[in-house]
C-alpha cells in the first residue's frame, strides 16, 4: 500500500491542471462533499448585488477582512 507521504510527494510534482483535477476528485470522494450553491441561489445572490440589497466588497477588502492582506 502506498503511504500518504508518497502520495503527497507525487502530488507535488503534478502540473497545476493535474492538481486541480486531483483536488476535484478528492473532494467528490468525501462522504459529504460540499455541493456549492444551486442555480436558484446564484440567481438570488446576483439579484441582490444588482439591486444594491447587499454591500459589495472588493477582493482587496475581502482579503483584509479575513486577515490575508
């Protein structure tokens, strides 16, 4: 059986696109993987942004608020 350390070493040598594919595969292998928003939620949130019902943040403001500026 391959060890986790071996898998990590092999993953480190993958291209960016291969890492994205591996990540997607692993997330979908989780028993309760996050599904993300459905179409109705995306439409609702887009309407909230377009009507000004919510305050928008720039990417820079978001990073600052999560402590990654």
